[in-house]
């Protein structure tokens, strides 16, 4: 497996990608094949010396007939606090919010919302989860600490861990990959301990934190829509990625169908899932339900002021070229 793959899978499954990049100088050829990037994630520079990761909320309506409006509301699991406040307002306006959470259909009982302070002398008490620690280390917020899931219009729409495990009963290699991923997510694996040690080092230096944030923005903003198609993926990892994305999306689709076919369908439904799910969900809405796009809104999920960070323009260009070259190397071979 390519050394970059586990990281692109970690950051991509955590936030939607995993990126332990090999930091060699960019050598990608101009015409190298590139996996199709996600249409719900992009990197933009809205102002001088500012770079940000943007994520789309896309609106869909049924073709040729009235019916429920569906929003595909992609999200990053860590981001700026204001980003989650903006999302909360959008979700509050929807008749029904179907959200992800492999917790058996139970509501998520999140703790009191936290506002991480990048320069605070009293940082929040560490959470054992890798995602939460990553957020704190970068001076960002963790989704589950910021979004209020107790709203009446929120409903869990996902498979449970037990259901996912049953899907892998006859595939020991995929089941092992899944268990490794769960341990990595809850912070109990050796890799997690090493990674969290690195996070402590990053959080101790504002400059290192900004470099890490830039890398995160560029990695997620250039991630391919289908991580399972990247070169170097083992068959078991490809199968796991398919289950994590496509099988769970099909469970959401089943709930959508039940709602829009009910005697009193909701006026609007928002699918609140990680942005890595959205391209496949969009395909399902089109092919299975006859829906079409009818507008979109882009929100800044993570923003970095390059001018204040001390990172030079040439360093930004280098990191950007480096990360894109890594994705080019992992792009699937073109069909002969």
C-alpha cells in the first residue's frame, strides 16, 4: 500500500480522507490522470492572503412534479465554530434532518458546546477520540460538540456498528480493517497514540498549527470523490470504503423514500452527512428518485489567514502542488 494512503483514508474517514503524505518534492506530470474530485469540496481564496475549505449544501427537487425538496448538506467533522453555527441555522429551517451516526438509531447526546481557543492557557480537557483531539490541536471545533442534535426535526438515519459488522461476517479481511478503523477513531490504537502525540507537538506551536491547517484544507479540498478507487487500495479496504459510503447511503435513501411516499410528506428534508457521502447520494437521488439540482450554497468550513500565519506564498504553492501530486500518483490507471 502507498505510504500516503493510510493518511488520506484517516483524514477522509475522520473528516472524510486519510493523509499521511510522503513529503517529497512534487514530480507529477502535467497530463497525469487525476481522480474526479468531490463536487462538494473546494479550496478558495476569497481575499488576499486568505485560503479556505468550502463545502456545498445542494438543493434538489423532483423532476416534472411537485414534492419534497431535498438538501444534501455535506459537512466536515471538524471546522471553524462559526461554520457549525451557520449549519445549525440551515438545519433548523428544514422539516426533517436525517443525520449520520453509527449508534443504532439512538440520538446523539453531545456534551455542552465547546468553543476551542487556539491561544488559551487552559485548553479543553482532552477527549479520547481522534477527531476531537485533532480539532482542539488546530484551534477548531468538533462537530459533535457544536451541533445540537436534540432538535425535534433531527432523526438518526444510519446503520449501527452491529449492522455494519454483520455485513462483513464472511469477509475477515474487511472486518479486520473495520475494527482497526474503530480503534483509530476512538483513540485506542497504537497509530492513534502516536498521532495524538504529534498533535500535542503541533498545538504547542502556532506556526506548526497553521501549517497543519493549510495541509488539511488542501488535502480535503482536492480529495477524490471516490476514495475506494485510489491506487494502492487493498481489496479489503476498497470493500470497506464501499460499505462505509455506499451501503450507508442506501440506508439513508430507504428513509427518504419512506418519507416522501408517506401520506403527509415533509416539505423539506436535509441529509446531514459527511461531505464524502454526497456525490454518491446525488447519483442515488437522480437515478432512484428522479430528482435534479436546483441551487447550491457554499460555506467556509476552515479558514486560514496566510498573512497572519507567516507562511509565505511560495510555501503555499509548494504544499498545494505537493498534495495534488500525491493525489495524481494515487489516481486509478486509465482504461486501456
